[in-house]
C-alpha cells in the first residue's frame, strides 16, 4: 500500500466513502491496490476521530482474509481507546521513537 493510497483512504473516511463503522472510533476502510480498484484491494482498520487523528492499525488483502474476527475486533477497540487517550506530546514521542509513523512526513 502506498502512502498516497493510505492518505486517500483517510479522505474517503472523512467523506464517508468505502467505510464501515466498527464502533469506538474504529473503521474498516477500503484502500485501492496499485493499478487496480478498491474492490480487489486492501481493507484497513483505522482509528479515526474527525478533525483530530487517524491511525492505521492493520491492513489486509481481501484475497488473504475475508474479515477480522471478534477477538481481533475487541483487541483493536482496546488499542483504539489506548491510542485516543494519548496526548499530543505522547503521540509525538511515539512518532519520534518510530512506534508510530506520520504518513504526511514520509515519501
């Protein structure tokens, strides 16, 4: 998945396109595969809070996995809550330590 396609997925999420709301600020968003469309592309799990934050947690090809299971969903919801509880200083520290990656600052 390219950074551009991931950033496009955030734009789709903001516009309410190609997304499924999983609860707890967690969304499943389609990401197109290079030289292909979204239907044959990837699914991503994103923590998203409008006008605040978007964090990609997981991505998978539709040909590799149909969906996430209940245990994975519960884990991602807990992780989403943990990430959303971080303040801006803690997020910046996680980015500087490369625990998180800021897509807007990468090529």
